[in-house]
C-alpha cells in the first residue's frame, strides 16, 4: 500500500478522506479509492493482504459501485 501511496503523490494526487474530483485518492484500511484525471468516475481497489481482490468504478455521490472490472487480477501482487 505504501508503494501506491508514494506513486500517487509522485503524480500530484491529493490524499483526502473521500474522493470527489479527479486527482484525489483516499485510503481506508484495505481499500484505496482513486479518481483519475482520465475517467468520469473513480475506482475502488480492494486488497486482501497484498493481493488485489477487486477493482470497480463507483458513483461519487452515492458511493455505490457502478461496474466491476472483468479482468482476472487475483494473482496480481502489490509491492511492499
């Protein structure tokens, strides 16, 4: 998770409690919300330990999921 934090700071993302606009990210336990400059909606990345459990887009207003990515990333590992 530290690697992701550092990388987002390097790309001038701002850490906030809840993402509301592009260029922001939020960390809560094993969940990282990232609002990219290139997407209309932010992404919620859920981790199980160092593995990505799910990635899905969500609505900023309701915080409800819109779409889950269909890629198989269960074997992707995050650097420590």
